[in-house]
C-alpha cells in the first residue's frame, strides 16, 4: 500500500479560525481560565481580538499582584487557571 503525504487545506483552516463561533469559543475558554485563576483572590482580566488570520484570547495577569504572592503567586494562579479551565 502506498501512502500519500497529508496536505492540509490552509485556506479552509484560516476561514474556520476567523468564524464568529470560533471567537465565541475562544472567549468562553479565556473567561474560564481567568475565572479559575481568580479563585484564589487574584484579579485577572481577559482580552479577545480577531487578528488577521485567527482569533486570539489572552488572560492578563494579576492586578492584585502585591497581595497575592507577587510573581510566584501570579504564576501559580495562572497555572491553576489553566488546569481548572478544562473541567467542562
């Protein structure tokens, strides 16, 4: 049996990555990560943007930085947020 090399349909992938429903899903996941990271009293914010080729979501770290353990506490809370966001 001869195998053919897989070639992804890049134009199709790009068109999917810019759909409004994909943006809603990226926003939902970003908000879940921020919520899970904030469970320890931190103040995390989110940013959602439609870029040239895809949606981008970011969790912007801890605005109560001094009271939540500084840099190590912020890192710990973000990692906890990533772990806690996949529960659904």
